[in-house]
C-alpha cells in the first residue's frame, strides 16, 4: 500500500529531524516545530514519487468505493470539465434559463465609481480648484 509507505517514510524523516535538532541543541516546543518544518521540506523534495503513488491509490480507492455504493462514480476530471463549461456559458451569455449571468456594464461601473470629487464638481458646472482662470 503506497499510502502506508509514504506515511512511514514521512514519520522516519520527522524522527531523524527531531534527533538532529536535539543533537544540535534545540529544546522545548521549538524542537518539535523545527523538526516538523525540516521534515516537511525534506519530504516535499525527496518523496514526490511516493506522494504521487499514495494520491493515485487514494483516488482509485475512492472511485471503487463510490461504484460499490451504487451508481457510476463521477470522476474529478469530468466534474471540472462540467464546471468549466458552465462557467464559459455564463460568461458567453449562453447560460441556460435560471442561472446567474454576468452584467454587461462591468467596465462602465468601475470607471464611474472611480471619479473624484473635483471631476463631479466640474461636471456640475462648478469650477474645479485645479482649473482656476489665470493660474
């Protein structure tokens, strides 16, 4: 079982980091924190094959369990593809009835809300302090 192998290797790395930190002189709660961080970094760099094998084993196990419960198991890839298609349909404006749509005036709303007080007063006919005559 790849999951057991990966877990045992990570625990061994943690024990080695714990021992090394203890020999170096780290004590107390900092010992556990340093060992945890070091073992995480080393396992991330040294165990990618085992991590991928464990993840694949868990995914296959999950699909087998879903099939045993009845009904076809929907894979993660198919759910991602369906979600992306629905999102594209909403942004393209071809979404089915009853789904959310994106407003067409998003660009004009953002520019209108970014106007300053001097811009608004200038548009009201009042003279802006920056646009005094003779200045």
